[in-house]
């Protein structure tokens, strides 16, 4: 939600990807221009369609290989990927380097600390 709100404040078109319909509805209520349910469709293909060729920036808050690679695959040439979510265990994951090299993508890493105790 914080990425959605910040991006909207900066004037960006925002597409939110999630697997829970209620979270997608919540995102629409808070300004998402489009939503994609990744459990029902190919998220990368849907984003390329919505954005007419690919997103300029993608942000992944999960440390899951599937979402990271979908994020890379949804980007347009010269796009930028921001990885917030840290993979569990040893911190390793396989990343689609073909997408990075063929589209000349930038891959940025950062981290976020949550205040929730789930």
C-alpha cells in the first residue's frame, strides 16, 4: 500500500498485483489504476498489455522467486526493478538474467522493516 500511495503521489500509473481479490479491491479504493490477480492470470503478460508494452518500474515486496521474475518480465526495455522483499533462509533465488540482459534492465535492492508481529 505504501508503494501504491507514493507512486500515485508522484503521478504514476499504478498496477497492483496480488492473489487476494479483497486486497485488489482495497488497492483500487486507494487509487490503483489497474489490478491483476496473479492466481487467475499471467501477471507479467497482463501488465505488458495494460501498460502497452511494459512497465517502467516494478517493485516487489515479497522475497519469492516467482514474483521477482514476473516483475522482471513485465518491464519495458530499460525498465527498473526494485526488490524490497528478502528471500527466506539463505537469501538465494534464481533470477531471470535473460530478461535483465535482453531488455537492459536495472535491478535495485533495498529492504524494509515491518512493525507487524504476524
